[in-house]
C-alpha cells in the first residue's frame, strides 16, 4: 500500500520539551480524528553533528535545544490534503497561535513525500 508522508525536523529548546509534548499530544489527537493513519513525534537520542550535514546542522541547533523528527502518514496525497484542510479548520488548533509554539518555526524543515518502498 503506497502511502503519503508529511515529514518534519525541528529544534525544540530543552526547557520546552514538556510543553512541546503537550502541544504534540493535542495535535496528534486532532490529526488522527480527522483521518491521519499515524502521527509520530520523536526526540533525538542518538543524533550527532556531521562533517557536512546532519539533523542538528539542518535546523541550526543551539546548545540548549534538541532535534525532533516527526511524521504523519496518510493513504495518499489527496487524503492528506483532505485531512489537513479539516485540521486547519479545527477550533482546537485555531486557539493555538504562533505564540503557543514552543520552538522556532523558522528553523523547521517540512515537506510531503510519496512512499517509494514500504515493508
């Protein structure tokens, strides 16, 4: 089954990890209620700076931050577009303005991907 994936890499200040977890739990609930197949927020555990590139370098990670790698899966891009439209209209997320985000959104990397291989 070929799926569609939205992927994210972002820096979160270590002091805000618990706040981020709370926001992510609400977001996961909303995305799943609107039809997302899977919602995962993963905190860096074995991630080191590279010589030329790495997760920390990609988000210009600061010493007091940790990298998160996250993804949401869908049946297809069309399914993703329908789910995201419903999510963006959801009043629970509309209440959370940019000031509620416990990370620097300008350094977040994200995009949509067609699954090529699944096992």
